C-alpha cells in the first residue's frame, strides 16, 4: 500500500521543487479535529537519566570515578568489616543455628503454595483476546507478551527502482504521547526522494499515528504532504466508543487548486489504519505456513488485512546477513479476497520483527525498499 503510493509520486510530473502556496499554514488548521482530540507530547526529547554512556567513554569514566573512592574508603571498609565480624562472632551461635534449622521446614512450603496459587489465579483471570479473527498466540489479552517496540527505534530503508535509488523511507518509534489522556505509542513514517529523483519530483512526507498502549488501537493519525505537485494535510480520528471513523483532508494541487474532503463511516472494533498496520503486524509470531489477519479502515471502507508466512530465509542486506520471515500480504474487501499483486514483506526473525525489505511489482519493473540502518531504541 505504502510503496504503491510512493511509486505513483515518483513516476509523475517534471517539477524540480516543492509547490508554492501562500496559505500553506491554513491547511493545518482544523477546528473540528482540534476540538475532539488533545495530543500532549513530551516536553523534552533528552535521554532518560538512567541512560548508559557510550561504551568507549563508560570504561574510562567508571575507572576514573571508582579509583579515588576505592582508595579513600578501603581502610574504613576493612575496619567496618572487622568490627562487624567480631560483634557477630561474639553473639551466641545457638540462635543462628536454630534459625537455620527451623526456617526451611516452615517457610519453604508456604512460599511454594503461595506462588502456585498466584499462577493459577493469573491463568484463570487471563483476558480473552479480541477480535476473534486475530491470532492470540503471544498475547495477554490485547497486549503482546513481548513488546517489539522501543522508544528511539528507527529503521531506515533505501527505496530503489531499476537499481537506482529513488528515495529514503524511515520508520520510527518516537516518545510516548498522551492522546485524550491515554498513553499512546507514537509511530512515524517519513518518505523523502533522493537528489536524483527530486530533479523530477520532490517528496517530503511524514505521517504520525498514535496507537493506544493498552488496546493497540490507533486513535489518530496526522499526514503532512509536501511535494512538487501538491501540499496536503490529512487527519483521521477513530472513535472507539462509537465505532466511527472520521477523515479530514485539505489540499492544494498544481492542477486543481484548493480542495477539501471529509468522510465519516462506521468501523468495526479493533480496527487499524493503513499506517498503524505496518507496525501492528509486528506483534504476531508469523509461523511458517500460517495466516494472520486484522481489520483495517481506510477511504470509507472496512478491510481485512491478511498475511501468510511463506518461508524463513537468510536475507543479505547492507547490514550483513539477517534471519528473516517472508510474508505475502493480501486484502479482503466486502467478503472478496484481493491479493495485493506480487508484493512481499521480509520481517526479522526475532522478537522485534523489524521490516527489513518490501517488494512491490508494478506495471514496469519492481520497486524495492530494503534496510540500510537499524537503531534499536531503548
């Protein structure tokens, strides 16, 4: 889906710069959206206080800091240790042996029984995963047992067409935000054309989608499009209480001038949007031969995304060989299965499930997006 949009941008127009528009700032204003959504992002992007130092510096700093402390405290520590040992030895050894003899016999069974009781209670109270079209392995209710996402994660792809670099795709996990007072992941996707392709058509797009931390459902996305042929601002709100989706779009194009669009439709519970979907698929196990599905709402329609894990293989990348899972996606619309052409996605075969490669066959040739950099985050 995402690559298909990118291809269409690369293969049209002959402009060499971004579209100029005097009222570009007004495209971003949307009173209806702003009245329904409150997004609070962290004030500072600085790393947490507990963040480790760089390895090269950490050894030097640790050594320099520890040596003075060791010298100044060695005598005190030795004296304290000697005094403590003497005082302990002076006390009656009978009491110590009594405690040692009695403790295992009385306390061990009690701890074991409590642990077993807690395990049984946790198993009995484990929430049932919804919706039933989604695989439940590796989940505790809606939450994954092993969260694949880390703040600061960034996966960078080189997108090329006929072995010529067309642009760069970045998939990020940014700091958590509060969306209508709910903790949310901030997933961002950025696309930028290469200098060569920018001489034909310039693209500098960004979308951020906010996904609820507890139920993994996207509440909001915001799309910012800056291109040679258009400027566009789009926003979507999923009202999970009313099961409705509202989509707003304002744009100005070179050919048609100013345009506005609004859509509102009913959605099913636990629906993803097209941008959150590329992150959401990483929560699943992807066992070979097995098919995984989830709901997606887009463009006034309710779809079902499905993907089948075809095989496991070692993918040769610029980062070296990486174990990968090859997935073939498809879409079900109104009960009819529609394969998305000859498209394939490679996920890393580990607990993070990074998107390593995407292949999209088009009318002429194949567009390929493959990993060139991975920042795992913290």
